[in-house]
């Protein structure tokens, strides 16, 4: 909690209580504290502050857009990163192997230096924790027990006998959000019937700061650039194919990746662990409740195909903090009208991302020959249209 939060007996008074100290919760706390809000950040466990070995890479990586990077700089988070472990994205190369179609999008197509960057979860977490400490904020380690609504505030009861009383509660507690369940907010769930396999490999050939993706029927392979000629793999496949891939030896898995990426990397050597998780699209039926707002995975979970999950969560916080800066001192940030305005402002972006990821998966999974051919021809047509490539690059960097 902040040093300015008022503590009376076992009641801690604050402007905002945030549940969940993941990346979205941490950045929300930092952004609100920079607005001189009294913030209490609660989680059942301390945020991970792992320091990976110089010879290994975190399997969990993020593709951050230029818009996200600019925002992290304003929060004094970017300066705290280990930039030697961050790799820029200068171009994106998309392949449709079924038709031999290729689409190359370069930052220069939109007069940009970069399209974004790739970095590890642990690197970004450490930077956020340092930024939090600079603001004299810490994380209250406790399990929430219940939520109680008062006339002008919301109370969060904790198992350490404390109660946090705030004007607004921000639920940043992930896809299985406790707050969302307590508020009885339902979700719309779509299973892609796929498993994502993630791992890092040292590549024989340089990646030249290009992010590459191959689209096939219900299968997407992405190789994303990391420093020292390392590529981060995200391979979305059917559950059955995932089971077969996950039992392979390190050498056999590397060979399978090399084959599916059409040997653009040369020989691959596994670096670190191999992780897997089921792919679902989940959207809360509402992003707000009585003095409660859902952000990040608590509000929405998208397919990793577009690499936009964490950016989408950060954009929740950007929108909320942009709106709170415009509130007068006398205006209640937990007011239902204010929260409805926030929900309306976020709806289009979230709907668009759900449509994009579902649409791409359906498009490349279709068995209709004419539509498959259109997909291949469409990539070739875009390559010939400079204005359209510029638009696509700009959209990818938001």
C-alpha cells in the first residue's frame, strides 16, 4: 500500500484497491499512484522477481507494441528494463504454406523505426517491481475473503484481519478472477480446441529482427526474435498434435519446428523449458460492477495468434487512467456513470481483437477451396499495395 493510505485500526482507507499483482495490476498501481491516488495493491503471493541466467531465456515472452512501449516510458518502467534482453521487431513476415503465399510488413512501410519489441515476462516484472518501490508502494500479501458495498465505498475484507475501504476496486486477478466470481459476472467462453506450445531456441541463422508466422489449418507457428540469435516459439496446434509434440526429445522437437518453419532458421537448439497451455477466448459479460472494474485477463482472454493479450490489458489501464486524470477532485471515480463510460470506451477495442483472432483462425482452418485460395491471393495483393501495408503496420503498432 502507499504511505499515504489512511489506516484506522484494521480499516485501511484508500482511493483505489487493486486485486492482483501481475503485470496489469502492477502497472495500474503505478499509473494511479503517479496521479497521486491512494492505492492499495493486494495479492495472495508476492510478485515473482526472478532473475534468469545469462545463458537461459524466460519461456513466457511478450510482443509489445510501440504504443505500449511509449506508455511504459511515461511510467518510468521502460528505463528499468535490462535492454540487453529486449529485441526490436523491424518487420513481420506472414506465410500461407498451402498456397506459397507470403506477406512482408516492414516498419519502414509506415515510416517507423520499429514495429514493437519482444521481451521476457521476468524482465518486465522486475522493472515494474522497481518502479513500484520507487513510489514507496508495496504489495499487501493476503487472501481476499469477501467484498462488501457501502453507500460511498467498497470494502475488501482480507484474511489478515484487515479491511481495505476504497472508492474503486480494480480486478486484475487473471482469467479465473476471484473478484469477477464474487460479483457474479458471467463470461462468454470459446475453446479453440488447441494447445499452445512455447519454448526458446538458439538459431543457426540470424533472425534479422523479423517476427515470422506460418498459418495452416487450425495451426499457427510463430518465431519471434530475441537477442543473441535466439527465437521464441509459440506453436498453436490441435490437442492431439500437441500431445505428440510434447513427448518428443529436445532434438526431435527442434527438428519438427525447423521443418514447419521451412528451414528459415537453420539448425535449432532448445534453450530452457517447454511450456504448454490450452487456448480459449473468454470475455466477461460486463467489464464493470458496483464500484468494480475488470481489467486484463479478468475481463478478456484472447488467442495468442495476434500477440495482443498483454497489450490489450495495458490498454484497459491506459483508458482508465486517461479518464481518471480528467475527473475533478470532487468527482467519485466509483460512480456508475463514470464506469459505464469506461466500459463503452473499451468495448470496441476488445470486440475487434476477439473478432480478429477468431476470424484468422477460422479463415485458415476453412476447408473451402475458394476461400483458401482467396487467402493466398489476398496476401499477394496486399504485398502490391503500399497504402494498405502502411495501414496494417500502423494497426499492428497501436
